[in-house]
C-alpha cells in the first residue's frame, strides 16, 4: 500500500466533502491509533476501508506484527486473525495530512473572520444567564 494514489482537485474536494473522511482525519490528527480505537470513536469497518481505499489512511508499518505462518489467503494459522486485525495501527497518509491541514486552516480562517463582539460567551444552554 506504499503506492501513491494520484489525486486531482475534483477527487480531493469530493473526499473533503465527505463527513466520514473529515472525522477520521481529525480523530487520527497525526497520531497512530489501532483499528479497535477507531471503533471506539463510532467508526465502522466500512468507514475505515473507504478511507484506506482512497489513500487517506494506511497501516502503520512500524506497529504491525510479523506473523509466521499464513494460509494461501493470508489468514494467519494462529487463530488470532481478528485480534491482529483490530490491534493493527493506522496512520494518516500524506493525503490525509493534507486534508487535515486544509481543515485546520479553514477553521482558523473562519475564527479570524468573525468579529469578537459577535462571539457570545452565553451560547451554552447550561450557562447561568439562560436560566429563567
């Protein structure tokens, strides 16, 4: 999975418009997490596979275990296939990092474009000023 997927502007904007891609890159945010940890964030195997297929995330080779014996299909004979899968670490690829940087810069631009007087500190419904 080291091959680089060519990305054009249309593909990039399509990926960035998908909420699941935005969610995955903000969860990973430069750190490596196991697939099990991604499940804990409410992501599904389909979400993870979609992100991998589009080159947004990839297995972290440093954290991957070496399995001695496998079947012809690549399934380990040890019986720990599911454990090895969910404990595998994933990280953002260059594309994932680019998407994350773009999201962060857009958030910074939005924050800087809103005048301070329009930002209300009373926006929280639990704030004492909202209790009547």
